[in-house]
C-alpha cells in the first residue's frame, strides 16, 4: 500500500504564507477551534471593477475554516465547502474573518466561517467539512 503524504507547512500558503510574494498574507490568530483575521483587500483581487473576486473570498473562508480546525490539534484538508455570498465586497474595505470548528466524527471536523465588514454586516459565510489527515505533534 502507498504511504500517505504528510502535510507540510513552508510559509508559501497562498492565503497566509509570509514568504509568498503573490499571496494575500492574511494573519490569522487561532485557538480552541476558533480563528480570526482582519485585513483589507485591494484592486489586485477584484473581478468586476471595484468588487473583490468571489474566488478570493472563498479562499479566505476556506483558510479560516482550516485555521479553526488546525487549532483543534489536527492537520486537515477541505473535503467540501459551501459559500453564501450575501453582499459585494468593495475594494479597500476593512474586513473581519472569523471561523469556528468542531470535531463531529473521528475524521470529520465541521467548520463555519464568516466575513463581516467594519459595520458588522455579513459579506459572505461558509460551511466546510474538513477531513483530519494527521495529529499535530507538539515540538
Ligand atoms: C502548528 C500550527 C500551525 C498553524 C499554521 C497553519 C498554516 C496553515 C496552512 C493552511 C493551509 C490550509 C489550506 C486550506 C485547505 C485546503 O486547501 S486543503 C486542499 C484542498 N482539499 C483537498 O485537496 C482534498 C482532496 N480530497 C481528498 O484528499 C479526499 O477526497 C478526502 C477529502 C481526504 C476524502 O477522502 P476519502 O478517501 O473519500 O475519505 P476517507 O479517508 O476514506 O474517509 C475519511 C472519513 O471522512 C469521511 N468523509 C470524506 N469526505 C466527506 C465529506 N465530503 N463529507 C462527510 N464526510 C466525509 C468519510 O466518510 C470517512 O468517514 P468514516 O468512515 O471514517 O467515519
């Protein structure tokens, strides 16, 4: 049987990687199944003029779910994610991204994430299913 590949972190994640010059460089803080980040997205990430691309919003929601899951002590991969886009996100607007995750089966973590603007309006929300690949060994 083929050995499963180990998940590695090398700071080049498109969403959070500090070393990735083309990434979004989101800074998440996370613990106990919760994750949070604040940021502003600029014109480089738009689709229609002045409006942030939905794929970028999806990537941020997915990442928030992953951070919330990782904070439970496991490296996971996203098996499914459902996104609801409620309002357009304008270029240059400050956003708050938050997620919550809980383990509901031996290999399954369910996560929910939201992006809000500075007036607390929900811009987009997501529900994700994350599959546990390995336990994070404390060094
Ligand atoms: C130390 C701190 C560091 C902090 C610093 C962090 C740095 C942070 C870098 C972050 C980075 C993030 C990155 C973003 C997250 C990605 O982008 S991950 C990449 C995108 N996702 C993928 O590539 C996943 C690709 N898909 C797969 O690998 C496989 O299809 C899956 C999802 C593992 C499922 O494989 P499978 O063989 O179907 O599942 P299998 O292993 O047989 O089943 C496992 C269990 O899960 C269940 N399951 C599988 N799929 C589903 C589903 N869709 N719904 C419900 N249950 C399911 C199965 O039923 C099974 O359950 P049990 O029977 O055990 O009860």
